[in-house]
């Protein structure tokens, strides 16, 4: 059922070095890219979002300053303020997408990685306890990890108490980097036809579920501006189909072909529209984020801003040693990921409607505006019902 051999440490290091080199090169290339590539500045007054999605534009911000018992109480308050989760998860299978970026569990910036750039086990324990209390019959934890180890083995190696998680209820796990326990990939179509992709071939876990939850960190991202609940789903694309070693079920290498196919012309990415001619990774990644969230909608978005870090999404982004720990001391949650990420971006001190060239989208197109234009949700703070703390009360400038 599970692969039992983990990837050698040298292979993981090679993956991170390749990723680091790629991102450095891409940043240099983006400096000369035309800022008007997407024309998104013109979207500032537009919002083609359906009334049903507008009704979900409720986002809760709740103070939480540590990863102890207070997490459960703060997360419950978030859910209550956002409209409750009982009807969403009762008698349902719920899938939770983690964010285990890079799989190097050694402390970073003097803190455990759960306090800087990975999902913290305490938020998972709190979330699962609330899901089962609300009537969920099964919760599946998923992540596409660059290793052939099964997910429980990976979590245990990272210091997670898997036995305690299992004691909460019926918990399943899957490393979705390939077929996993499924017999075939599930093709999920992008209803609008997509910016880059018309469909994605994904592990069965993203199809065989009733509810999708994205559990993210409050972080910056080099090629997406910010990495919150929506960017977290970029990682549901299997390495076996969308990675540099695509074509092998043993593939563990990263998804560089999604960023740019210039060096991967022979790799055919399932679902890529034949008319797409975009080569700039800082235009591709934001569009792919929107497409994948269209194909596999997020039903509950959670952003951990208890503590995180500045500059980028992982330790490899610490180019000049300028990363720092951030301590916003908040949890942010909502039933619409576009609105939730919009509020989270504002909490970080940024304008969620900023055009390319302005922080946090200084290198890339604004995926929040792209998502709003695609009809996925409201990205306008004036149209979002923010509950609990106000933006002014929660704001923690990342720059």
C-alpha cells in the first residue's frame, strides 16, 4: 500500500539546490519582463463573481499567539465567526492539504519549521479535533512530498505525534506525488477553460472527497507574491506527471516544468492548453494557481499567522540572509479562498489589488485579481465581511 523507502538526504539536497538556482535565475529574468504583461491593473473595478460566492465572502481574524491549547479555541472562534463548519463537514469525507515545503525538518531561523514555513502539527491536531466534533466521518491528510516514503513516516520523522493524530478519529494519509493507492489518476476539469490548463490529472484523494481544506502559512512567495491557501494547492499536482522527472511513478523531483517548459520541451503536461505560449514563470505560476483552484475548489481556507517568516516560502529563499521570523499572532479563516487570501495579504501589510511591479507582486502577476476575474471569489476588501479583529488591529507589515 505504501512505499517504505525514503529518498536519500543527498537527493533532497539536490532538489532544493536545483529549485534555489532556478528561482534565482527566474528573478533576474523577471526584472526585465514587461510589467503590463497581464494587464491586470485594468481589473481594479471589475468583479465578475456570482452572488453565491459573494455570500461566502466572510473572513475571520482571531488572535492566537502560541501553538499550545489556545490554537483549538482560536480556530473554533474563527469557524464560528466565518459561518460555522458543522453543515460543511457533518457525515463527510474531509481532505486537508498540508504545506510541508521542502521536507527539511531541521530548525530554521532558530525556530522549529512549523513556526516558520511549514504546517505546524498543533494546527493539524486542533483542526482535526474540531472536524470530528462537527461530525466529519473521515479526515484525509495529504501532501505531494518529494520522497517515496509514506506520509505518516514523513510526519513522524518531522517530530509529529502521528499516534495522537490517529486517536482523534478515522484519519487517513496519502503522499499524492503519484497514483498512491489509487488505480488511476482523476481528471479534474477547469470549468472556465482555464488560463493555462483546461484540466489536471491528480491523485484520487482530490476527487474522492466531499470537502477540501487548505491549511497554509502566512508567507511571501518569489513567483506568486504570497503563498496562502490558494498557492498551497499548486502542490497537489503530482510529481509523476508535472515534475522534472515526469513519466515515472517513482518521480520525486520538483515541478519546474510548471514554472517554465523552456528546459523541459519533451515533457507533456496533462491538461495544458495547446494555445498557451506563456514562458515567463511569474505569469505562469499565478495562472496555474487559479486554474488548479478552479479544478479542485477549496471549501475552507485556513492561514496560520501565529508565526511565520518574511521574504519567501522556504529556507532556500534566504539568498542574502535577510529572512526573519514574523509573529503576527493571528489565525485567518474563511469559506472562500480568494477572500481569505485577500484579507491575509492585507494583514501582511500589502495592497491585495496591487498590480505587477508593486509589493508583494513586484516580480509576478497578482493571482488574487486573476482569481476574481475568473469568478472564483471577491478580492476587494470593501466587499468582504471581515469578522473578529479588523485589518488595522491585525496588520503586521512584512516589509
